[in-house]
C-alpha cells in the first residue's frame, strides 16, 4: 500500500506499508525520517468524501479511513499547538515554524499590525539569514501575491526590523517567531465550517481553553469555556453542545456538510479538551469505538477483519507528552532544559545579541530570586505549608515557624516538595 505524504515545506515523500497498516505506523515513519521524537504534537490529514479536511485516526487502519484506492495522499501537519517553551527539539520547532508561516501566508492568521513587520522580519532571518543589500527581506515568501500586497512603507519596516536581527541564528529566530505567534489570540485554533439552526454559515474554532464561534467572515460571535461545556455529541451530520451557564443550560445545534465532518468536530472538541485540560487520558476516551452493520455481523464469527474503529486517538496529554519526550532525550544523553544545544543560543558579538543575552540573564536572575526562601532569603524553597498551600519556605525555616508568613494561617503540616529542575 503506497502513501504520499506532503510536508509543510511542500516536499512530497513516498511510503510503502502492508495492507493492514494503521495510521500510527505511517505517522511514526514520517517522524522518524524527520528525526522527531515529539510525535504526539503531529498528525496526518486527508480529504474526505465531500472534500472535508479530516485527521487520520492513528489507531485505525489507513485503508478504511481514506476514500478510494491507493496510492493515498496525506498532509503532515501540527495537530496540537503548545507554548514554545514546551518544545524540546529543533526539528519540532522547525515544523511549527513552517506550519505557522504557511498559515500566515494564506491569511489564516492575521498578526497584530504593530508587530507584523517584526514577525515577517523573523521569518526572513530564519529563512535567508542576515539582512543584505543584494536581496529583498521578503525573498522568503513563496506566495508572491502576499508580497505584492505590501505597501512600500511596510516593506521598508520589514527591512528595518530584519536589519536589527543581524547575528541572530536561524534556530533562535525560529523560536522567537513561534513565541510571537503564540501570543496571538487565534494561535493553535482548529476551524470547522458549520451552520446554525437559522441556516447561517459559521466557523467553529476549537482551541486549548475554549470553543469560539465566528460568522462567515470570521467576525467573533461568542465563546464557550470548556468548564461550561456539559455535553457534546453528534448524530449523523449534526453536532449538539449542551452549555451550562449562570442562567441555566442551553442546547446548541450545528449542521455540518457530512457525517464525517460532524464526527471530526466532535472528535476535535473531545481531544483538545483531553490534551490541554486533563492530567491523563481517561478510559472513557480511549475505549470509544464504532462498528457498522457489516462489521458487527462479521464480528460474531471472530474474524480479525472486524476490528474496532476507534473514535479518538489521543494517547497523552500535553503534560505527559512533555515529560515523556524529556525522559527519552535524557536517556539519549541530552537534556534540552539544563544544557540547550549551542545552535539555540543567541549569537554574541552584535548589539541585538548582547541585548537578548541581557534580557535572558535578567529573567534568570528573577527566576532564581523567586525560588529563594522568603524567610532566610538564602536557601531554595522546598516546603509547602498545609492547608493554605503556600510554597515560600525551605525545610529548615519551615521547622521553626507555626504560622504561614504569607496568610498567617496555622500550619498543620509542612510537606517537602521536589522540583524537576534545580536552579543553582
């Protein structure tokens, strides 16, 4: 079975698998070729029967999900966007960079006008290096119509911002670009096209903290926090959300183009909530599956072809992914937190580099001060007071106080805690 996977840099890669291969086999092979350990952040997309963009379920067989016969064509994309400080590999940051750059070029993300020039300058620095007089600072742009829309004043602003980044290495520019993009309100939102009860076209944006509703022109309508979402379900091509608020409960219905699209939105809401908001993936998520009538009849005879079609494929939460990948890298002799690779460090020898180093040193000093005991101001804090929960003291000072120095509440117990990273 042949599969063609398109990467964010428009490179097409061919893969050959056995007929019964599942989606995880293909995703693992793509990430292996790219050198990516943080596999859980990524996924594979394909076009559904009515042209819908769907995520390949990594727990199910490939040939049972994609319409038509091989070769199958898919796109390698970032599925879950996390904050840049949780990305441990340069290869992962590079894929984030390519994905966000494409979304920016296609107009899916519109930067703040005050920061737009700096954002495009970071792309230029990460793509073509230091500013020079022999080329335009927007030579990186693969979609020429984007650059053609720029005014001469904006182009000059991009050039000026690009010149300020002289000496900044590509990995560092990539990191700063992702950071700027992560500060935007629509960072990491997955959009689904739907209609409300009145037949009006809507865009449903599923994010890490909430669900946002936009009209056909992407004008904001309303938002629902996951804390207020009591129930989500889909029937055929309709999705139903039961929202809990101070005024009571309300039931919202959305119509989508197909049953596959409705299932995709239901899956997106559940997986986003699980990945970003939960401590671990619960069995109620991992165990959900479906079978059509044919598969149900065949299952009575114990045929292996009657395997379950799992609805969700999220395997770890964001916290579990971070911990898992750091352990893997640590076993390989690399700790990206304590000893970041040299290419991720800011280039010295320029005003921009020195300024960045000064900023990082200031942040490090503040971080070290924040971890010092509030009583002796010398040792590192390592004890939490119960029941108030204030973490402000070292174990030596904690043994000599009866009241919390912050809230003055009686201390019933002093519990020792251990930080994953020691600041010294």
